[in-house]
């Protein structure tokens, strides 16, 4: 029975990279992006080993996946698109997320979620992907994970700056949402 459950988890968390020498532990990017409701309802089925929860100030996570504190990063910022808005994401939040990613073991199954799974979580996931592949490939992989995503532009801009991509990741984020992913022209 345990072997069947392990197989199911592997199917949900298909590695995006076969080999990832860019990650300190070789983590092959086993990642899912979801809403808080999806994460709660599927917590036993998906059984992630690591979790990044993004929530707005003054909100709580209800009945979330029970993981040790070192395997669960909670980031608190709103879905604001303007960096001047109160509770907008900060560069420090992106730094925390990337430091958390750097500590993932090679066999980690990461679930990234925000309230609706459309803005903040996909934006951070795009940044995570952008650390290990070209921006267009990162966007194509995010589309595979969450085609209905509309990555929060402010969070993507913070990730872009952190990765010194000079707006390349931010430009890819503008292509969402997309029913069908097409390679960029030119």
C-alpha cells in the first residue's frame, strides 16, 4: 500500500529537470502550484514533503498540511501589484523563498500555494524555475504546471531583479494566462 501511495505522489510531482546541477542538492524541481483550497483538499493525496504558503496579512492557514516547521515556509504579503502598496511583496520575501529552495533535498516534493493559486504562487514558481532555466523555458514549464496562472507582476519583477534577468522573466509573465503555450516569436 505504501509503495502505491509513493507511486501516486511521484506522478503528481514529475521532475521538471532530469539533472539540476544548479541546485546545491541537485533538486530536479518536483513542484506543484495550487490554491489554498486545493492544497487543503488534496493534502493526503499529494503528500508534499515541503510547502511554501503565501498568505495575506491578517489571514490564517486553515487545516493545512502538517509538516515540520523547517519544511514549511510561510510568506506573508498581499497580491498587490504596486510595490508602494501596504503589504506588497518585498525582496526579502523572495530571498527567504530562494534560501528555502536552496535547502531542499534532492527528493523534495514542493507545493507552492496562495489563496487562489493564480497570482502570487505562480509568480514565485516562475522565479524558482527561472533560477535553473532560461526565462522562456521557465514560463513554458509554469504553463505546464498551472496554465490558468496570471503571475503577480510585482512578485515576478522582484524575482527577475534577484536573478539579474533584466526584465526577461517579467516579459514572459505577460504571456499568461494562456490556454495553449506557443514558443515566443523571434
